C-alpha cells in the first residue's frame, strides 16, 4: 500500500507532505486516508523539523547567536529559514489538534528550538515585533542591583499587549529582567512560583493574540517575548555553554503543549500582516 511521504529538496529549506498519489498536502489532511497513522506521522514531522533546524543552525549559527549581522546575500536565506520553520510548526500544531493525541515532550523540545531559531532569524532581519515596554525602561548600571523582581503587564485588560519580567529598584527605576536571570543569577527567588507565573502569562498571551481586537504587530512581539524568554531559560547546558536545544523534564507534557501553542500563535498572528508567510506548495 502506498503511503504519504515527506518531500524535501536540496534547493530549498523546509519540507511538506505529499499524498500517496504525489499531491502536496497538510499533515492533518492525511489523517482522513485509510489506515492513517497519526501516532507515527506526527513524530516523523517533528523529526523532519529537527533536521531543518540542524541545517539552519549550520548555515547561520553565527548570525543566530548574535556573533555578527547578516552578510550580503544572507538575508534571503534567513527569510526562507524562518518561513520554513513557521510553516512546519503550524502544520504540526494543526495536525496534533486534529489527531487528539497526548502532548509529546520531544516535540515540545524541537518546537521550542524552532521558536528560538525563528525569532533570532527575524531579529537579525529586523522583523520582530516590539517587546513589551520597549523604549520605556531604565538602563541598568554596572554591578549588583537591589530591587524587587516581578512580572509586569503592559495592560492587564488587554493581555495581547504582553508582559515582561522587571526589577523595580528602591529608587523606582524599572530595569529589564529575564526568566533566566531570575532562575539562575538572582537570590531569594522562588523558582517554582516564578515558573508558574511565567507559564500562566504565556498561556494568557497565547490565547489573546489572535483576538480580532489585537494589533498584530504588537501581539506578535508580546507572544514572541514570553516564548523566547521561556525557551532561553530551558536551553541545554553544554561544555561550551548553553546550546539552542531546549530541555523539558520528563513529565512536563503541559509545558510542551504550551510551547507548541505559543509558537503556532506567533506564526498565525504574523500571517495577518505577512499574508504569504504560511503559503503552501
């Protein structure tokens, strides 16, 4: 019996599925085929995305890591990279919802890395939305800073505008903070409470950014900031420092689901001002 297959070429980044009679198809559409195997095809899709991420990191690792800006001729490739990542993430998320299968930690780790690389590629191209409180915060000085850290909302009644960790000093300055900084470099932080608050904020923003009232550019920056902050705090530690690989502890299927939902929402809200973003072969 002929089976659907993943199609990729040496000329283009990314991949898509093709039906047994060789027509392009979204993964969720294939579940209507006789003998469909969502429990096998979803992990296959995630591993194919992982291969794309390895290729993107190999080509553009120095740019994505912030070591340098794009060279002439690299802009088109970086654009193709984040679009390929977005399409694969949205295709996975839609298929996972259609299949109704349990959340998968491995897929969450891969899509977390996909979000990290995609955001860094767009940042290098100047295509990211504004971070919450962009241009409104004070600049930290040299040395240790005393103050109270907390998660601050731009507008609690409009969660699509986002939230961000800040340190408010004794003299009322508002300084930028990150989840990584709070978890790894700060004293007196309740780690579990901090993670729970970040999870809840990311879930609220993810749910809000596709609302009709949300301003797409602002909303995309809001969800990207919290998602980026989360995956940066969950990178794998290696001998040479932190890598782009995202680590989720065993049993954290809910975190995997949150990452997938946020990365999917990020791509779909950006498709509102970039109509060709999720175009299909």
